[in-house]
C-alpha cells in the first residue's frame, strides 16, 4: 500500500521549562501541510525482515538508522509483523523543522497496522508513534493539534486557514535539534499560545512566536533573512517552523505568494 506522508508547520512554539529527565516542556500548534509530502509504499514479501529502498532527496543516514526501519522494528518486536519492503520517495527537506522524517515513520506504522490486520486503536498508534520521537504522534491524527509535554501530548485545536496561501522557504543550511535546544531560553509567556492563536492571523506577528528563533537566527543569518524576505513580500505572518531551518509565510493575497515561486517551489493554497 502507498501512503502520502505529509509534513507540518508549527504555529508558535513556546519552550516553557527544562524537565528533570533532560527534555523540555513546550507548547505548540502543529498544522498539517498536505501539499508537501513524501511517498511511503509498504509491501508484504512473505519472508523475514525488512528492506528499505529510497528515491528522491538523498537520505542522510544508513538504512538501519532510518526512522522507517525503526518503525518496522518497533512493530515487529511488539506485534510480530515481518517480511516487508519499504519504498520511500523523499520530497520533504530534512533538517528543516517540517517533521518529514517523523511523518515517514508514522506512515510505516499505519501501513503495517493495515497490512497485517492489527486494527490498533488510535490511542495505541499514538503511543507507538510517541516511542519514535516527540512529534511523530501528531501524524497519527494529522489534524491541527495543540501539542504539549515534549510534543507528544495532543489536544485537537480547530483552526481554519482556508483562503490563505502558504509559502515555505528552506535555506541551504540546516539546524540540528541539539543545536536549537542548546541555545533556547525557556520562559513562561503571559498569554498562553492557544489564546494568542485565537486572534486574527493579521495580529499574530510579534505575539505568536517561536522561542528557537533568537539563538538560531544569531547563528544562521540566512534563516533570519528568509523570514524577513517573506514579510517584505507581503506575508501576514512568518515564522520558523520547529527548530528550523525552514521558514514559512501565510499570505492572504495569492498573487503576492505566487511571485515567490522563483524563490521556492513550496507554495500551497490552504
């Protein structure tokens, strides 16, 4: 079976505190981007083990370290599934804060659940996905979610951006999650993120913020410049997604957004 593993953007990201276990408590709204996706095909072979075949953007790790293979091993060890070929067509840039790898891993979980007739409840799929990473669980639901804890605790957050055009710019340089967290300064905002996101989009800039931006922009001026370019082009709101390095803008004028197609191929109507 073939699944589209779409990516996401973060609408606001507040890093609240460092936890005793070394992780951070955060608050963010993850929003699915269905126009930008990897293709994940999983086929049963009747044999043993799994084989990963990749196409598209070169994957930056050995097959055994790929999250798709980690997802297979998790499902094999817990439910006994075995004997598959996984074909990954990579389109979502990695090291971008768009959750492309997390989405791929969750797509493998979903495909194995269907192919082997496991019929896992959503809560169980969420729990398995959370074992793979902090934002992996989001892609089980794949609808706007207010994410707390380290990102795996989700509450539906209805948010209609219909009529907006989304533009994503991925600078050439990347930002590792380790680097982003090393530079962040946890804080408690005066107004919770959910309250700020209920304001009109035109009022988000400067209030719906990403706490990773300050240190990442200082170390990577090209990422700051990409955000400033989106605002100069007419975006109502622009931000870095996750820990970067991708930035995105929300436009209420499709024509202004379309002018950026020479800068980036990632222009989508929402």
